[in-house]
């Protein structure tokens, strides 16, 4: 019977270590009007140089493939 209790304790320690990040995220997510880590800026509001270059490259590749 002692082995079962030891196994239960070890399993509880492992489970609490594994689910701690999930609990932290849920705690943070419920804090500020369902914003996980404060007021974050949504993607796509500001023009980005990297996005512009990527869109240009994709358009260039599509145009080259369409000509073939």
C-alpha cells in the first residue's frame, strides 16, 4: 500500500509541474479584459517593411510562374 501512495504523490508532483504553464496562461488571460499579456497591438495595423518585401517577392514569383 505504501508504494501506491508514493506513486500517487510522484504523479501529483509531475502533473502540477506539467500543468503549471497552462494555469499561468489562463490566469493571465482572465486578467485584463481577456487580453493575455496586457494591451497588445493586433497584427496588420501598421505597414511593415518585411511584409512589403515578402508580398513583393510572392507577387514576383507568381508572375514568373504564370508566364510559363
